């Protein structure tokens, strides 16, 4: 497959817009069509300082599906957990993913709070 690495073909994807999260719950992003991208998708997960007690944690996972409205299943190997402010990146090969992906941020602990986001960078198919 042709991997055009020209800087002009890089595309930023707002996979999980910055959100203030609170309470022990999961928040899921909209579906993003990764079939429009070639090769690797680098995803940066970030979280601000955690509030709450009982070791509040924000855990990011990703899910995938062939249709935007179908049943999404977990992407193996993508689980990033924060108990403090941080930034971590994960690389996914879009050629090996189903067409649509979502990001899920799950808060656990007692009265957990944080702000979280996930941004991706990929090469647009051309």
C-alpha cells in the first residue's frame, strides 16, 4: 500500500473532544470512519488531575465496528488508565481496523472528576 508521508497529507482527528467528566460512569465518543486514513493512526489520550477519593481513575479504551450504528467491540491492546494528570499515546494500524472506531472514557472511584480528551493524527488516503 502506498504510504505518502508528505506533511500536507497529515490529518488531525478530534476523537474524544475535551470533556469535563464526573461520577463513576462511561462516556463514549461519536463514531469516526478510519477507512479514510492510510496506515498508522497515532492517538494521544490525556487527562487532567483526578478529583475524588478511593483512587479515582480515568480509563480510556477504544471500540470498533464495520457500521457506525452497529455493535462495537473492544480494540485489543488499547487500555490506558490515569490516576493523575497525564498524556499517553497509542498507535493503531487503520488497515487492520474495522471501518469505525469510538473512544470510551470510564471513571471509577468515589465521586471521581477530571477533564479528558483523545486526539489522533493520521495520513489521509490519497
